[in-house]
């Protein structure tokens, strides 16, 4: 097996960059494989085009008869581009995407008269089997019916020779079985709530759109080296492996020159993204060796989520052409930076205003402060739910280490804005005098543009940071579907804005306050109530853990504990009131995520035990036998003095035996704990058992394996080492 490692290493080092032709201008090819506005104008009738636009912009349902014409135009467009199949492309609760391809091809009853057929019924709705997808108890296996239904707000696209139609996925009884449906409901909720509040400042606002700009971090490893590691293939991360002597400590990889092979991969990927209408703009080396990042221009949130889900699939397919393996796992390598998916979130009006961007006028800045402070209030009130929205077995490894934010949710706003809030806190209780109002608007609110010019603070340990004209949710993991965290964030802000309007209107109507006075008074109270969530310091320090506890903030370091917030009375009431999920949908997701956590730890435990016993121990014994033969030879030569001459070899033999014993003992103990956990019927207790009883053995077993890696002859070690995985470009 050691020859397999060296053969893989030889293949990796012999690679040459794959040629990529990206000579066409991005602006010319952008969206070529998307049924976008340009394509719809060309292939749809005016009536059909208007129906789609009304559905996108106003949420008006498309008539089934009109759907026939839309399907006809979509089919003709797809066939003109060589498409042979179509699929409803959806996002089940696996966290990935799903698709079932059907050919446009059909025949008559006797097998004659073949035609390319695709009608309104195939476009609007299909019926995939729902029983094999996670459902959290919503559906029984004998009640397998589920429906995919077209989402016209996210345009159809061509990938390969398949027309992909973005859809929602729901059960026969109407519950959401996917990540898209709750997201669409949350976006509707925040549109309504934010529009109502925005009208305080501009009566012309008719719609508010949440925007999202994700940043996707990832590792690239040569495919041959990745294939030599059973743990990478089965779990997406290395379960063992001694850290390389050189890691990221020199900080020479970050923003460094992009390796040629990697650059060719990035160019190829960007070309595919342009064709699919994914507006990727930024590419660079990340902090860890062989770690990279790409980021797009921000988009409407639903489309941005679809694009990120599609991108992860495209990245793997393009990587195959370049003989790479993409690792999206949040912590594929111990001792170096993990990967996140920073979610940059803001709110934009249909009048072209970013509600989280300070402006030049006091009135615009009062609007900014209203949405800014309400967002902070929402995070303060639902910080446990925010933590739950990014919880996963893989993200647990990342949070709180190597520049990743900690498990404590806090908000970073910078010193300048902290000072602004402090001044606003001093607003008098009740109606403002003309002097107070002038002073506030000119000396506090009016100064915001100047303040923001200097507000370049960056706190990489903050989970939720304000970065000038948006909030950056930095705690989201790199494997996550953005829909989960975005559903939560948009729902809590929608709820908060709804409550804010009720409070302001009450002061206007019952206290006879002017609008500005009422807004200032409510915001002042929010500033007082939310101080606990604001934090500017080092999120890694023990002092912050103690301080956060004093402030009443949660610190759930493991997924089973964090997820409990999803089924709290507060969460169920929130999602129900805002029309995002009913209690059945909320509880089913909790069950699914507990089960997913358990299965991932279970798989990792089985893979670790397999590698430790079937790779590491046999390799160590093989080398130990070599040492034993050496000692026997020395005994023949030196006789009674051999113990002195062979002292080091004998010490190595003993040390190897101790580590072998440590591996075997702990693998057996881990297996027993796994068996006990598997016997539990309660999903909460099973997840807790895997977290508290099984997982702790991982580090113990790994430690023994990693020590053996340092002791055993490199020539016989079977597994690709960190120095090879991280530094072979």
C-alpha cells in the first residue's frame, strides 16, 4: 500500500496545467445558459412573458394555460442549445441539491411518431418519491408522495445537456420538505415588514429585497492524493495525520500568487459560472496552504442561495477536469484555518436604496439607524436561534479556532458606531425639543457618512459583524446551504421590524408624538436593551467566555446542544407567527439535523477505526519487525553488549507497541460506546451519546496514530501526509 501513496504522489507532481480557453469577454457570455429576461423576450409570447414577470416581481400566480406557452418557449430555447433532458432541480433537506432527468423524447402508443415533448404540466409540477429524502417524520415510507413545484423567481438554466428548473419540494399534505420553501416564505415576511417601516421615510417604497453576497472558501487537493486517503473520500476531512512542519505560520499563502494549475482551474470555473449567470468576481489564496476563496457580486437572496448550491456542484465537476478534489469541509486539516461561507446580508428598496448604508442626509441616516438597530435587536433576542442555524458536526470543528468566530453569537459594529449609539441613548424620554431634534440630526445622525469613512475595523473573531453597508454572518460553515441561516436571519429581522412598527405607531397615536420623536424614543430603548450582544474584543479569550456568561449569552459548543433552540417555544412561535414554518416543519427539521449529526459522527468513527487498524497498525508492525530484525542482528554481532548498542531501537519497539495498544484499546472502547448509542431510540439522547461518549475517542486514537506517523519509516507509511496534501499544487 505504501507504493500506492508514492504512485499518487508521482502522479500529482507530474501534472501539467490544463489548457483553458476563456478568451470570450465575460460580459458577452454572462447568462448564455440561463432562461433570463433576454431569452424570455425572444422565445415567449408577450402574454407568457408578462405572466412570468408578474410572478417574479409581484408574486402573481401563473395560469396553467399560460404555463403551456411558457413551457413551449422554454423547450424551444433549450433545444436550440442542444439540450436533451429536463429536470426539476431542488434542495431537499440533505443540504445538497437533487435532480431526476427526463428526456424531452416521447412516442405514440405504438412506438411511432417520436417527438420532443415538454408541456406546462411538466414545467409547473412533478412528483418525485419523497420517502427516500429526509423528512423528520412528516411522511411515512408508505406515504411517499411529494411534489416539486416551479419557482419562477429563480430562472431555469442549462447544465451540460440538461434543462434545470429550480423548484420547491413539498409533501402531499403541503409541508416543506426542502430548504427553498421556508426561505421564500421568510423573504416574503421581511419584504412586508421592511416595506412598512421604510414607508416612514419614503412613501414611494413598494418592495424591500434582502440581498446576499456569499464568500465560498475551499481547499483544493490533487485527486490522486485525495484518493489515497480513505478518510477524505468517506468524510471529506482527514481524521488523522500529523501536522506539517510548515503550515500557515509564515502567512505566505494568503493573497499570494495563485499557483498555475489552480489558476487554470479558477479560469475554467469562472467561465462555467458566467454561462450559468453566477456573477463571480473575486478569487484569491486563503490563509491555509492549498486553501482558496471565490465570491460573487451580491444578488437577491433566493437567487444567491440557488447560485451557491449550484456552484458547489459545478466546482466539483470542473475540478475533475483538472484532476483536483474540492474539499468543502469546515475543517479538513487539523492545525490550519478551516473554511467558512461568509454571508453578507443587506436590504434594498425598489427605489434603489441600501437600507443599511449611511447616506448624506439626516433623514436617510435615521432610516439607516432604524434598520441597523432593529437588526441588532433581532440578533440579541434570537442569538441562540442564530447559533442553531449554523450548527453541524463539521462546523463544530471550525468554530472558535484559527480565525473562525466562536460559538458565542455577538455583534461587532466598530468603535465609531458604538459612539453613535451611545449618543442616541441619551435621547430624552418623550417629545424632543426643536433644539434636541436639530442637535440629533445634525450632530449625530448627520455625521454618519463621515464616521463610516473611517470605520474600517475588521474583527475576524466576530460571528456577526457590520462592515460598512451590510452585516456579515461569518459563522456560516463552508458546506452549509445558505438557505438555512438566511431563513433564520430574515425571519427574526422581519419579526423585529413588525414589532418596531407597532411600538412606533402606538407612540404616534396614543402619545401624540411626531414620527421622528417616536422613532428616536423606540430606538433609544432598543440600544439600552441590546448592549449585551455588542462586543468589540477578542472572541477567543477566556475573559470573553466569562463575560458572555455574565451577559446571559449562550455558548453552545456542540451541535446537539445548539440545535435545541430550534424547537424552543420562542422559535416555534416566531416561525408560526411569521408564516415561515409551522410546528410540524420546525420539529421535523430538528429531527433531521439530529439524525444527520449522529450519522456523520457514526461514519467518522467507523472510518477512523478502519484506518487505524487496517492501515496504521499493520504499517507500524511492519516497521517494528524491521527494527526487531535489526536488534537480532546487533545481538549476534555484539553479544551481551547488544542492549547498549540497540538501546534506541529497543526504545522505538516499545514505543510503537504502546501506541498500537493505545489504538486497539480505544478503538474497542469507541466501538462499544457506538453500540450503546445505536441501541437508543430517542434521537436527542442518541446525538448526545455520539457527541459526549463516542466522539471524545477520536482525538485519543488520532494522537496515537499521529505519533506513529513520526516514528515509522516514511517509505512504508501508506497514507498521504499533510505536507503532501497541503503543498503539492
